[in-house]
C-alpha cells in the first residue's frame, strides 16, 4: 500500500499556522496514544521552533496501559511535558492547565521581571485530522466551543477560546504532511481513521492489523471472534468471515466486509487496548542511527 494524501486546503492551513505561531507562547500537540509517533506531524517541530511544548496522549483509554506509561516517559525524556488524556470522558483534562503553566515557567518568570503581570498564556492546539482536537477543546472549555465530528478534517477556520484568566487557546485545522517517508506511518494513520476511507484498501489494512495482533497481542482475535488463531493472517481473516457470516450472493465469503468488522473493532477497542507502535523500538532506532532528540 502506498499512502499519499495532501488536499489543497492543508497547504493553506499550514500557512495560517505558521503565521499564528507568532501570536502564541506554547504549542499543545495532541497525538493518538495508539500511534504516538505516527500521529505526529513532523512539520510542527519546524514551525514551533523554540516555543514551549506540551504533548497530550489522547484516546489513552483505547491504548495499551503499559505502553501509555512508557510513551509518557519517552516524551518526558525528550524534554516535553506529557499528559495522558481521554478527551471524551475528561480523564486527564484537569492536568492540562498545570502542564501549560509548567511548560511556560521560564516565560512567566521573564514577564514577571519585566513587570508584565496577568497576561494570559496563549496556547495553540495542533494535531492531525481525527486525533480528537475538537473533542479536547470542548472538554477543557466545558462547552461546545469547537464543532466535532468523526471525519478527518471537520474543524475549519480559526477561533480563540478563553479557558480562564491564565490561558487562552487557539484552535487550528488538523493538517497532515505532504508525503509519508515510512509507509508504516501511512498504515497506522489509515487504521485509526486519519486518512479518508474512500482511498483505503480495507482488506490489506486488516491483514496488516491481524499480522500485528498475532505477533504482539496473541489471543485477542480468539477472544473477540472465537476462532483458533493461526500464524497466517489470511487464514484468520477467512475464519472471522465464517464466524461473522460475512457472505456474498452464492455463499462466497465477503472478506471485504469481514475486514471492515476487524478495523472497526480495533478503532473501538473491542479487540482490547492495543498500541500499534512501542517506544522501545523507537529508542533502539535512534540509538542505532545516533538520532538526536527533538528538544
């Protein structure tokens, strides 16, 4: 599978974001806790420059609890303030205010020495499509401040939201980047729904997901579908299609329908709490390549 999706409106959104960076003190970046690296737009680091940074591992309720803690530690070791959140239920939301203030400690102290008091911190909320930015903003502001939806790219325009006397938020449209150098990133984004489903091949996606589950979450398919897992993803998909009575006219198995079942079950954590990438692998890659950390 080759993924390359960059609608024209995303170029415009990126230009707007670059301009707005001049107005803000701190960048709050939402990532999907199931794919914390794949759901980070690499352009954000370049645009943010030396701005203070907070990373929110959103949808943490859908991800592997043990990996959530490891990813939090991973980002903190890079110098970020990291918070686990579940925007839908509000878990972790109260900690975000404190995280913003902590990230801006040096700026607050500089302002105090200059006699600048009580100016609200201005935070920009960024994140790729479908990572939960609008739901987060609604949750932290306590009202429907931003339109929400489950389709990539639903947030449009620009709006400031006053949280309290200390913090103001600037929402931005979700943007992807022009090309995924690593096709695994495209696969991960497709699985969580950040790329429009019209351009996806659900069969290939489900085979990749099944292969990953067999290797890392053995028994998840058995528990959900009552099948005997084999080491061959295609055999597992066939068995799931039989169990779910996914049939075409004439009794032929409908593997596309079965594939959609599996992807939907993953997205809704019906296969259990699953994280698709692990920080230990990333640390090994960085060590091998001698890659410096972002901060």
